[in-house]
C-alpha cells in the first residue's frame, strides 16, 4: 500500500520548476502563502467528508471548507448562489440543471494530470469499446462544453469539461436477507405485497423516478422509449402505479438522506429499499446483515464530479486545479472505494489499497482476510465476495443513469403529488 503523498508545501520549499512540473501540469507561482487560502466546497454527504478536508490540509497546505447538503439543496445553491462557493461537488444530472446558468466555469483538461486515465464512461460514454450507452443523463452527454465561457454541451471531447469526474457507482436495492429469507432477483420486489409496510424509496425526484421506472418496466406495466426522458404519458403511468402502492400501505417511509436510509434498514423497519453503497456499508459495519442486491434487469447508475465557480480566479483557481489533480492521484479514490464507490481514475486508487482490498472491491475476488471500511470497521471476511462482482460486471450492467428529463418540471410536480398523496 502506497504511503508517500506529494505535499504542495514540500514542493514549494526551494523546489525547482522541473521538480514542480513532475507533480503538476505546469509550474505555478503563488502570490500568497498557501496556508492563507480557503476553498469553500459544497455537495452531498456522499463525498463531502471531513477526512478528505483533513488530508487536503496535510498534503496541499490550504483549507477546504466543506458543507454537506441534500441533492435538491445542492441544485438550488449551485443554480442561484454562485458567490457562496468555490467548488461544487455535484452529480451529472444536477449539472444538466446548473451548467446553463453560467455559474460554473469550463475547466481546461490540459491542466488535469490524469485526464487520459479517466474511465471511458466520462469521456465517450462507453466502459469498453463494445459497451452500449445506457438511457438517461449519461455523464459524457453533459461532460463537455465548447470552450471558456461556454454554457452549452457538446457531444465530443473538446478539451473543456463542465465537471471533472470523481466518483460514481451502479445502484440497486438494499435488502435485509435475514428478514426476507429468500432470494431477491428483480426490481419488481420493491412493490411485492409481501413487503407491505416494510419497503422504502428515496424522495429525490430525479433519482426516485428512475428507480420507479426500473420497477414498472420489470413488472411489464410500461415499456419506456427512454426511461431517462419520459413522455408525460409515461410519467403519469409510472406515478399512478406508485401512488396506488403507497395508498395500499406498501411504503414504510420515504428518505432523503444517507442517515435516514441507514436507520430504516438497521432497525428492521424496512427490509427492501432504494439504497446507496456506503449506506449498505454502514449497516454492515454494525454487524447487521445487509446486501446490495444485484438484479436481473440491471443497475441504475450515477456519477459525480467537481465544478468550479465562475468567480474563482488567480491563486485560488490554481489551488483548485491542484486539488483536482490531488483528488485523482489516488488517496481519495482508495478511501471512497472502501465504501463501495469507484474512482474516475481507478488505477491510481490501486496504489493506496492492499492487494486484497483491490481484489475484493474492484476485481470481485474472494477476500483473503478481513475487509474493512475506511474507518477500520470490518465489512467482510476471508472467502467473502462483493455484492455484484467486479467493476466491469457492475458498471457493465447499467440500465439507466439518473436523469433530468425534457418534461422535468412536470415530472417533479407529479412526484411531489405522489409523495403527498
């Protein structure tokens, strides 16, 4: 496991330009003491973690001030309060809402040291050359803009990115196998009357609607043209099915935050629900059986990245680029992969994980010993395998991405009516 990390402060102490260039795309001259810089970052609790801010201070010398919000609050802040942040850590479906406002600035990929190592999902849309691009807001469709000052999206790699990708995963349903007692193989199980009063779905419209679509299509009730861009008729049919289930008492609760989902599952109040990978990890770390269940219809996927405020400039902007390069250099990727996520540059994460960790989390191999989360809590033991198998097994089975539709306002209204019904 790699132990040494480059430090911006170390590099600055008498470093020659050639030495700096070995760690960064180009030498930079700082007009102020690095310790005086504070970058304000906000995003969801998925990746806005105190441990990352602490490591930034240790390795790069400046302060990263983090604020964790739910997805709706993240969207609103990025779209309406550009003076309140320097870095927006957001998902790609959110980018579709925010980028046209002009509140974020295009990022020069020539300044990203590991750009060529970023997985194809974020560049061409394909995990492998043979991959089929899934429905919904696939990251590459909103990942590039025409140039500095652009508020558009372009189809090809342009040298200017809207977000620098950082984290992503293939999501499915979480289950309590000890309380269910039988195999779960399909998204249809979320509405199975067997689990009446013990099911849950997340209340974030642009994500929840995709889980609902996976269920309805698996039930054979609706055949969508594109689950990620539904017609009004498709939205109406989807919400009608879920409203009927709600009125019959199918759902114990609706959750918006990570902690809510963990508590519902850990308590046993819910036995099957929409869930995120680290929430599964959190339940398992309490010694409670919990599985991120692979389903025959595939996964609903999401991806996130770092965006920079249009107001960021000068030394603070260069510090932000240093932060991005550090983020993709491996330590953060290793930290997040121990929660079940994937890094946009997996190969650098490998340097910060043991061979057994890499085999378990990325390659889908049997663990040779104890597997722990980033905080040292045991998640698996010798002989255990990760739910869903290898990186290519999971990400290769993505059926759709979280999405913002053409009929987004109509969908949100219908979703809110469903929640309030």
